[in-house]
C-alpha cells in the first residue's frame, strides 16, 4: 500500500485472488448496457432490481460489483452489505475491472 493509502486508510483489493476463491462478478448496469459489453462470466443484476434479485446470490461467497463508472456498483455494495452479504467489494467500472483481473 502506498503512502496515500496508509494516510487515508485505503486498502488495496486483489480482485484476482477473490476470483480464485470463487467470487462472483455482479454487473449492476441495465441489460442494454450489459449486452453492449461485459466481463465474461459476470452476471447482470441491474441496480434498480437488485433488492428483489439478491436471492440469486450466496451470502457467504465473495462478490465483486461493477457498473460503468463505479457509482452504481458502490450503491450495490452498500445494499448487499446491509443485507448480510459478508464479503463484497466495489470493482468500479467494468472495463477497468476487466483490465485488472
């Protein structure tokens, strides 16, 4: 972790390691956005329907959320964590996440 990370408490997340442990990538963009390009193996659960779709996910399995920029995936992370999902990380924009895994 760099000096800014230490100063501000920012942790480095190893998304590859999470995937090796069976993490699921949840893309919270709209179906149209998802169909225009996505990370292979990810599942599309749009943010506006996430609360009714949580039953499709396992609470004890690591989850990486992503969207177009990281805003909706940040909201999705908070929503999942507040509903008892144990390990959820915001992967940010799907294109940058794809380049980091």
